[in-house]
């Protein structure tokens, strides 16, 4: 396995006015190239904190973390990853194409290159023809696809996704889950994905990382036995149901360890 992300004995403590808050403890994890890894656990367990540490948005206070063999901050400067937040975060005064191309402008990509990359990622997320629209003219699901396109625009090998579909209704969420699997199959990117949904984690992932209540620890890593080709109705199969049950039991066991 070609190692892309490596966490070794990671701990992270926030210093607050009310005293230290221990967000992560003894986190050991390796994510290989082309993996789709979901992080699941109770609210406040450190899932997002771990993702933000990988993205150099938080700094571990213990242990060692590497992304593509580099320190996270060096990986950020090398444009090793794209980051998708919980909310789309699109600027209302810029068109969809303008929002997608903004990171490319900041990075100094030439205008022709920006246009070409923006058109390519709009096609990838099935938004071709919507580049001239403004965010308020698109549905919530379409806005989130635009956010994913923005993260893909500079063609990083790694995609970090912090519960991007959590605010969407069930039908739209299902559609975007399908679209994300299709995008993953087309691009071969490594994806680290935070979710609170057991069905979503099981449907999307090659591996599911189960975390305990704070301080966040990894209590189980569950390898998926499902095929990579996953129509939505795979969720009704015995294999899917058994895997979801295994994740649910791991979450309960993790609570018991607290």
C-alpha cells in the first residue's frame, strides 16, 4: 500500500479559559493511495479535529502526522489536498465558475488554465452549463457539488471532506453519495470523509474508522467487504446490513470504553 496519510500516536489538547480540552489521544492510522476512509463517532469525538490536523488547520500537541511524506503544513503549501467544509461557503457575488476558479486565481494559475480546469471539474460534478449562475440560483445539493468542484480544481490527489452532506435531505444526500462514488471511481483520489451517518459511512467507504467519545481515540477500523461498484439498492443486501450492524456495535463498544 502506497502510504498517503500517516498518524502516529497523535494527541491534540486545546488550551481554554476553563482549562485544557483533550480532543484527540493516541491516534494511529495509515491511509493508502486510493482509499476511501470514513470517520464516524459521537459528536465532539474529534473527527473534524483530526481532519483539520491533516489539513494543517490544527496542530497536534503530541505524536507525528505526515501527508504525502511531508509535514501537514508543507503538504498544504504543495497543494496536496482539497478541503470540502460542512457548508458550501460560496461567495454570493461570484458566479459558480468564479467561485470554483478563486483558489486558482490566488495560486496564480493563468486565465486560460483557470477556464479549462473550471470547465473540467464542472463536468465532473455534473454542473456543466451552470458556471454562469450565482449560488442563490442553485439548490443546496448543487451548491455542495460546486464546493466539491472548487476543491478538485487544482487536481490534488487527496480530498478531505467534513460532513459535506449532513444538512441535506435524504433524497439529495443519496444522489450526492452516488455522485461522489462515481467521482472517486473516475479520479482515483484518496478521500477522508467525516460523517455521523452509519449508512453513509458503509455505502461510501473502503474502510470505516470508528472513534470514541472525547478524548477521541480510534476504537475500531473496519474493512469493507462490499464491491466497489455500489448501486444504492446494495443497502438492502445482507452484506450491507451486516456491515452496518458491525459499525453500530463498534460505536456502542467505544462508548462503553469511556
